[in-house]
């Protein structure tokens, strides 16, 4: 491929990636957040009794969307476990701990499922699970039911502190959590570029939805 053809191909690829981007207008998670102050902070005290919700695929959905030159793919994880705890109806007392079975990935194409499990992507033989543990939940000023969640994400053998917005409510006998944000897969060592004529975007949209009556 001569230089002129390469430049044309590169321009087309960049344009196609932009057109297929699922991250437009989505908030971006902050990666490697400084949690020093959180570690030193005393746990919030509450007179309200603690509530616990065991997480399962029945009440929790963890989905993602990525894109490449030729289109987009949506996926989810069909096996996960964990717990959400809280005191009373105050979302700032919530703690989230969820573990995902990475081999349970399911997309719109079986061949893609198999490829995602390989060392090109999730490498599930080496890293069978991913885990998120929250460290703090803080109300966003001027936003109804919108909070900033900070926690540690252990994925693909890399652990980093991340921060993202979420809508959280703890009404009586119920837990609801909804979050949608963008992460860069390369921040966690997933660097497979895709085929030269079908490049994969670095950014991936993650969606978390928890809703259950206790």
C-alpha cells in the first residue's frame, strides 16, 4: 500500500470509527482516582439498621457496548454475584461489591463471545473473574438522586480506582442503582487493535442496573 492509499485508508477508518462511536454524550469514568482521603475517613455512622441485597443475574444487569470500523456490538455478563448494603434510605451509606464471571460473556455473535474469552481480550483462563468494590458514595450537588461512586475495579489482572456517576435510591424494601459510563479498555491492559481494515475503538460503554424488592 503506497503512502497516498494508506492516508486515504486511515482517514476512512477514523471517520468510520467516529460514526460508530457508542460513547457520544456518555460520562467518562475517572481512572486511578486518589483514594488516600477515603482510606483515612471514618465510616459513616447511622442509627438505621443495615439492609443487604444479594446480587444475582435476576436483579442485576451488567452490559457493555463497543465499536469498530464496521459496526457496533452489545454484550452482557450472564453470571455475577455480590452484595449491596446500606443503612436506611440514605444512598451515601451504600456499599457495592460485585464479582463477574468473565467466561459468561454473551454478545450478539457467538464467534465474538469465543474471541472475547481469549488472550486477545479478557483472557478468562488467566483472569476468570473481575471485581468492583465501592469505597465511597457522595451526592452530586444540584442533582436529584445522582451520586459519585468511587471504588476499586480489578479487571484483566489490573486494579485501578475509578469514579463514575450513578443514580441510586434506597426506598423502603428496595434497592435501585443505575450507571452508564465510558472506560478505556487499554487502561486495563486490553490492547488488541483488531484487524488492520477493521480497527476496534479503545473506549467501551459500561452499563450497570440493579433493581430488586427485598
